[in-house]
């Protein structure tokens, strides 16, 4: 998923991404996120979803 056009993400956005990750993992698929800005990367690091 290309996140290069996402300037901001709040908790509902993070929830949707994590939910999607879990759904994909359930069928054996590893989703790939690309283009995350520094804020988005930091959110994933802090929430341990990096």
C-alpha cells in the first residue's frame, strides 16, 4: 500500500491498517506499506507495528 500521499494518520487510520494486516496474515499474505513519511513511521514504531 502506497502511503506517500498520506500526510496524517489518527487512531482510526492506524486501526484500519492493523486490522488489514491481521486479515492478510490470516490468509498467509504479508501486506507491504511503502512511502510512509517520518510521522507515519514513528507511529508504527511506537505502537510496535513496524
